[in-house]
C-alpha cells in the first residue's frame, strides 16, 4: 500500500512518501478503555501513531502552530481529511454566522429510539448555534469488522456533513482519521487533529486534552477526573454502539 503526505499549492496536489511520528492518542485510548474494565493492556501496548497530513501552505502553518508533524496516509484517508478541512475553512469564512440565526435541525421529525441518537438530537441545536460544543467518544466496529475508537467534534461534523442519514439510521456515525482522535485496533493506525473548535494538547503528563479555541478552557477526557470548567461528561447506554461517552462544553456569552 502506498502512503502519502500531500501539499496543495493553488489547485495542484503533490504527493510524496514520508515517515510517521509518535503520538499519545492511541495510548490514551487504551487507558480510557482500560478504566471501563473492557480490556487489560500492558504498557508495551502503547503504539505509535501518525499525525495529520498537510494540504496547503496556510493549513500547514496552522498545523505546525498546533503541534502537528508529518503523517502517513492512504489516498482514501487523505481525501477524507481534505474534505473535512475544506468544510472547516468554509465554516470559518462565514462572517455572518450568529447564534441568534434560526438553524435547520436534521433530527426534526425523526422517530428516535436509541439513546445515543436521542442524545445527539437533544444537543443538535446548541451545537449548530454555537451555544455549546460536544465531543463524542465512540468505540465500535467499522464496516470491515475492525474495532475503532475516537473522539468527534460534534459541532464541526454538523457543519461539514449531512446528519439526516445518521438520524434516519441509514448511516452509522463513526470516528475517522480526520476527527479529533482516532485509533484502529486492528491496523494500529492512529491519528489526531485539532478542529475548528478544539486544539489537541499532546504534552500533558496525564494524557491527551482538548482546549476550546474560543474560551481557552480545557476539556479533560480522562474518565477518572472531572471534565473541566463549564463541561459535563455523560455515559450513554446505546444498543447501536459498544461504548459511547459525550462531553459537553458550554460557551458563555461574552
């Protein structure tokens, strides 16, 4: 399999092979699940990860500021990240965005029976309007039967994807390489990316942290400690997923 790191100049893509770099995302996911009593891993199971690919000079500057290095990506992973980055840039360029503006909810009129989908629907308006931002931890099997884990910035996903298929159960919401944190337990592929709402902090001795970009407050995903100021943690019992946790961070009006 060929892997690429990509740089984008105007509309011309250039691919070149690179080496991956170590990261703490995968080991933290191991410790997170270990707390739940689902696995019994030793310290030697802390595996290496690859970080986010670069698509343009401007994106590269931002990623370097966020502490990202190079990554090893397949073409499919590259295209997924490229789409997410372009959606994020489009959202940031919308200077007319306002909390008071009416929002269209994908969950409206849907018959929701699973607790996780109900929880997403309850948080949809707040995440779309900017009143709060939610980070979703999911552990489950993908379409290939491989177990994957990851943290999803719900507000960013709502702005870059159509959630109607998720609420209609035509598609299943799963973490991917372009999300805040992702780990495939079969392939041992691990990625981590800052989003439009959260910056990933890698160098804390207690594990990975997310810092909200607006109020600069820290969201701690470690289940053994409080999640942080203006934040809550909710364990969701779902029939659709192996393990789901939602962390909500409220945004105070300035």
